[in-house]
């Protein structure tokens, strides 16, 4: 993975983690249900799309939750 793709992925992960939720209450997924989404651009580079899918697959292996990959963030946190 190129450093540019890694930087884009890091920015995407950080964007889903920044919210008004207290740090102790922040989970990417809980009980197999996504609580966040992976946000990428409308026209992502292939490497960005691939990195988002790798992140999605990795989290699904850990928690059974499949985080949605979207091009616009939802207005509210996902419910568990």
C-alpha cells in the first residue's frame, strides 16, 4: 500500500472516530453491529477503495460487523 493510500485511509479512520461521543463510549462496532462507517470520496482512487475494503474486512473478522463504505457521512451515529 502506498504512503498516499495509507494517509487517505488514516484520514478516513480518524474521521469516523471523531464525534461528540466520550472516548470511553467510542466503539467501531459492538456485538457484531457497526457503529461507524468508512467514508471515502465520491470518486476514490483504486488504492483508496481497496484500503477501505481491507479495513472493512479486517474489522469484520474481529467483530463480525461489516462497516458500511459510504461517500457521505450519515447525519447520526449508527445504532448498535
